[in-house]
C-alpha cells in the first residue's frame, strides 16, 4: 500500500513540475504579447495625433 502511495506521489510531483514549466512558458508568451499590445496602442495613439491630411509637428 505504501509503495502505491509513493508511486502516485511521484507521478503527481512530475505532473506539478511539468505544469510549472508550462506555466513559465505561458507567462513568457503573455508578457511578450502584452508588450506588443502596449507598443501597438502607443503607435495608434501617435497616429491619432496626426491631423488628417497633415503631418506631425516637428
């Protein structure tokens, strides 16, 4: 009985480790996507400041 519990515990520990690694990859992908979204939003705001048919001051 103890052997079965230990085997099950080992499997769950491996699953936890795998899920943590996956969560790290997802977190990195989310960070990259959020950064891209922020840059696109800033670019949109900049373009919105340019008068129609005009050019940006400078």
